[in-house]
C-alpha cells in the first residue's frame, strides 16, 4: 500500500520495488512455538523494506524537485530583470502569464504545505 501525507493529494502507489524471498526449512512447522515470532519478524522486515523503497523514491523526487525549483527561480529572476529594463505596460503581463501563475501557485503552496507537514512542522513556510 502507498503512503500519503493526509490531505496532500495522491499517494504514490506505482512504486516498482523488489523484495527478498526467504525460504523456511521444511523441518520447521507452522504450528511450532517459533513460527509466530518468525512470521511477525518477516512481516516487519517486509514493511521496513517497503518503507525504505518509498523513502528512496521520495528522495529521488525531492532531488528532481530541487533542480526544478532552481530552474523556476532563475526564470523568475530573468523575467524580473527584463521587466526592470522594459517598463511598458505590455511587458508587465504577457498573454497567458496570469493563468499560468493561477495554476502554478496553488500547486506550489500545496507541495510546500505537504513537505512542511511531512517534516513534522519543524519548518513552516511563511504565509502567502
């Protein structure tokens, strides 16, 4: 099952992961006193491996997101520089920029909120 931060969109169900197979010798019986603890141990190991897989996937996504954020910041700085040089009203709001910002800003706010929530509230983005 995928893990999700409550209220933060979709869980990531499409994780491709490999899991180890453990063979139990035939001499052990499912009814033996060691079978239940072994079964619980095996379940915990599987859960930990799944958690590790999700963490690795998240780390990869965060690394890609960091690169994307830097590219977006650079693009905004270039647009700010351009606006500082050309002060005509036509340059202030190029066609389509408002709708792009209107779609992007809520998504960025949601991602930032989810990341802050995932981090346990140790860091909170400033209010908009």
